[in-house]
C-alpha cells in the first residue's frame, strides 16, 4: 500500500495516499462551541468550510502545537469503500511533520489497537526505514464521526457570524 508517512509527538503514522487530496501548510481554524477536543474547528478551503482535526489527540496524545514543518493533510474519503460514486467526507488533519511517501509491507504487522474503543482508526504497526509506523485509517475516522465530517452544513449554519457567512 502506498502511504504518506507523518508524525505526531515524534511517533510515525501512515495514511493511504488514495485518501489524500493535498498537503497544505498549517491552517488556522475557527473553533466551534461544544465540539470534541480532536476537532480544532472549521477552516476556509477555497470558499468551503472544512473540519480541521488534530492528529495528536486522535493518536492518543495531546494537541499538536503548530511549528515550522507542521502541515495540514487534506483528506477526501469515500463513505462507502465499495462504491466510488458515493458521497465523500472532506477534512483536514493537522500533523507535526510530513516525512514522505512509502510503500508499506504488511508482513509481520501487529495490530495493538484491536479492541481499544475510540482508537479503531489506529491500525497495524509496520516497520519503515525510520522505525515503526502505525497505519491511520482515515475512512474509519470519517465513519466514526460522520455527522461532523460530512460537511460544513452539518456543523455550521448560515447564521453563524463568527464564520463570516
């Protein structure tokens, strides 16, 4: 599987490149009231409001503080893996640093998160040149949090003045 390797708190993670639309510089987001800690808010991506998630919290650590080298990975994930014409979930993921592309081999993989509630999106641990990387399943994030990630219409209204609508 072709993946993009990135870090959160000096741990390596991998995302299937099939779900990546773009790697962007760090973006700032408008926080939303009563949103979960892993959701930083909404950011403007070419005129559309897109949810921004924090990879630090989604990987079981603390929030990522943006610094030189931090990036936002813009994800576009089909809600049904078997139907390419189905609706997609679009969201940004703030990561500490992007390392590069790798083809991962699943021989000898270990899945330490099997059965851990709230971390089903963290999959197999695999060996890479830099050490070990854990697969981060963007499709499972989208499915677990479908309402929030289905688009700005689900999380913001036209009457929300803070978002400039």
